[in-house]
């Protein structure tokens, strides 16, 4: 018999930003249902491999940065969120393989660069 590995893709708007804030108890009341849903999905799925990707021109990061007048620090925030999200997921899934990447668009091509 052949072993078939099932791969599921779970996309979350704001990706690493959303995961990095999962433990934040100060999340706005309107966002708490989405926060709880994300936690429940991740825990029920219990993945063996997680690939976190933040990307250039992300509307979520750009909007937050514009609101806070911190556009030059978007990349720094993305890397911080990737690191925090990795830490959270490693605690939840200690046996999972977790990796993080920044996807950069250059000359109409996409490059995935590991953050470590």
C-alpha cells in the first residue's frame, strides 16, 4: 500500500500578524470571534508541518503601518510577527516542522526568503 500524505492549505488574512496576536487578550471585542476561530482551527487540525509566509505589498501590514505612520518599518514588523507566530506554534505543536518566509516580488518574480 502507498502512503498518501494529505496536505491542507490554511490561509489566514494577515497570516503571521493574526497568529502573533492570538495570545493578545486586549484584542478588540469585534475581533475576538475571529481570534477564537483561528485558535480552534489550528488546534483541531494539529499540523505536522507549518509554513508561515509574509509578503510584500500586504494590505493588512500596509494599512496598519499607514494608520500608525510606520510604513518604513513594515518589513521589521513582518519579521517580528513571523518570529512570534513561530514561537506560539512551536508551543502548540512541539513535533511539527515550522518554517517562516518573506515573499518578495522583484521584476514580476516571487522570491521566498527564509527569515533564519
